[in-house]
């Protein structure tokens, strides 16, 4: 049901992180001599299909491990190619591959995204990474100097963890969407890889990413941050080009890709425009980001003396200090809005039944009040803070319920959290679907079907979200369940014809 998470938030006030617990990667396994650097396809396998997305490629070593794959149409086995290993928190590798295939085609990157790595499945990230690594190195000619990792939400933490712990993998860069490191980076660790971070302006992980930007800046790590209009989600395809263009530029800068004078000039002009646009709209932080890129990303490629001087002046300007102070005040405001609710959520596990009932009332009242204020707020900056706060406590509640459901198998506690979500948003289908999952796992098919009908009544219209839900598998043989799926499919088909 994790695939419903982002959609729940989107229907709430915007478009969640469920932090993945990353098992330590075994570098020796990933870099085993029989897999690394090999190009041939497995016995009986055809060569890679190029120029189209393959949703499910079974790994030769373990057919239960699959991944979505895109190989650019210009691919030739005589040349080594950059690759981006990708992790979706819901184990839906086809989502980012379909979303970003055009950018991969444009810049000549291979995309390989696991269909097995998911949140709340400890060890799945390591096992999936090893399987996909070995299989792609058997099938494809991969440039060992240009291996990248990418992920969204918990998948971003998996991607960053891989870059951190697998030294022999020589990860050149990470693209993180909506989340950062699995644990806070240590100031003594200067990461050897470039880091491109995407964050939606309504994403509840905003404070984490703002803090990470500050740390990256202090430590002199190569990074870029791109903020987009949206919530906790994969970055829109319309802004994703910027990440691959930046990685391409960094590769030219460090010598792992041949220099392309026209591309460098084009990138320089685009970054200069960023700085000019930021100046025009009086966004001093965006201006600082643009000049930082001009001064550091083009060093060794162009004369950056002018940009270094402007960057130094900006760093010391009272305007920038004031802007960062205001930014931090917004982060502090978000924490102030959520801390009391977070504290009550953390008390649930050890509380008696009577205390749980009291906590439920208090949490529901507090979340309802916060949601109401978020909807009424008219000042745009304040409204964004409220929306992040709403999404934050919503995500904490979903995460707590998912942990009890998927990892600890405490169904009563999971039900407690999902009931809170259902009460706070009585017109949204996803909390009731989570309750259906809980009751199905409990073996109470009657209550599960009642919850399922309620979810449909509230607007659930995605047949795949229930027919493919492993937590509802005990219902699949039931005629009533099959009828619900059939009706949703028929409804979707009729709407598409219109």
C-alpha cells in the first residue's frame, strides 16, 4: 500500500519520507570479479533493447529480482556508458524510468531502476542493488568512472547509502529527490561524489534538505539544489534535465567525460541566466546558488575569476544573511507546529488502552486544527510552512502505522494510526484502504471488504492499487473483491473513452 502514500498527501493539501533502514552494503559482493566490467548478456539472453523502456528485466542470477531499464537509442557496445541506478520507495522502478527516459536519451544515460527495493523491507535495498548491479554489468558496457545513484524518499536514502559505503563502486554522483542521507552526514566526511538534490516547496522534508545544503556549503562538497513547485514526489520531468546536465558538466570538469565546448558554453549561459533572473526577482538565495555554481562548477573549464568575486561579495552581504535567517525561521516555525503532535504520536506504543483513546482524540483535534489553518492562510510563505507541517505530521502517522503493519506486525497499533488519518480526512480514500489492509492481514475479511467499499465510496478509482496490493492477497479469491476490481476497471475504461 506504500504506493498510495504520495497520493494521500497530494489529495490532502499537496502531493511522503518513510525513511528506509539501509542494511550495510557488501562492497565485495557488488564488485565481485565475475560481474564487474563484464559486457556480455547472460546465456540465452538477447542483447539490450535500445530506445524503449523495458518495465521488467529479470536478473539472471535471481529471476525474482527485476528492474526497469532504459538504454538510449545511441547505445553501442564498443563504448562505455554512464548509468544511473535508481530506487523507488514503493519498488516501482518503471515510474522514474518512464518519467526520465527522455532526459536519459538526450544526455546518453542508461537508467536501471529496481522493482524490489522498497521501504520497510530491511535488506531489500542491498539485495536489489547487488542483483541489478551484476545483471547490468553482464548485459551492458558501463563506464566505471560514471556510475550514479538516484532515489526518491526512502529510495534517496538507499541511493546515498550506497554511494557512502561502497567505496569500490566509485559512485560519481547522487540524485536525491525529497530526502537526503540515511543519517546526518559527519562533518569530517568530505563526500567524494557530486550531490544533486530536488525538493518540492511543500515537501515536509524541507527542513532536512535546507540543513543539508548548509552542511554541503560549509564542507565544500560539490552539490546543487533545485526547488520546484510541488510536494513530496519525484521531481517533474520538466526540471530533471538540470540534474543530468550538471552531472555531465561535472564529468567534463573532472576528466571522466570529453569536453564539449558548445555544451559548456550553453551550460554557462543557462547558469548566468539563473543569476540574472534571481537578481530581477530579488531572490538573493537563488542568486547565491547560481553564482556558487558559476564559481565552482565551471572552474577549470572557463575563467571564473569574476564569479568568484561576486560569490564572495554575496556571502558577506547583509541581504544574504537576512534571507538565510528568514529561511531558518520558517524551518523553526514548522518544527514548532509539529513538535507537540509528534510527541503524542511517539507516546502511543507504550500507552494503555485508555491513554491511547485520549491520545487519539488529542492528535485528531490537533491535526484537524493544523489542516484548517493551512487551508485558511492567505500569506503564501506562511501557507507553505503550514502545508509542510501538515504533510509532516501526516507522514509521521502513516510511517508509524506502516512500521507497525509491515515490520512489527502489530495490527492493533497500525489500526490506531490509520483510524487517526481516516478521522482527520473523512473524505479521503487512502486511510480507509490502509484499514482494509490491516483487517485483511488480521484475517477479518468482512471488515476488510467493508473498508474497501468505503474507500471506493470516498473516491478510490485505481483498480491496480488494490488488485496488486500484496496486503490484500487474502481477498483476491473472494467474488465480492473481484467484483469491486472489475467495476473500477470498467469505470476507468469508460472514462478514458470519453
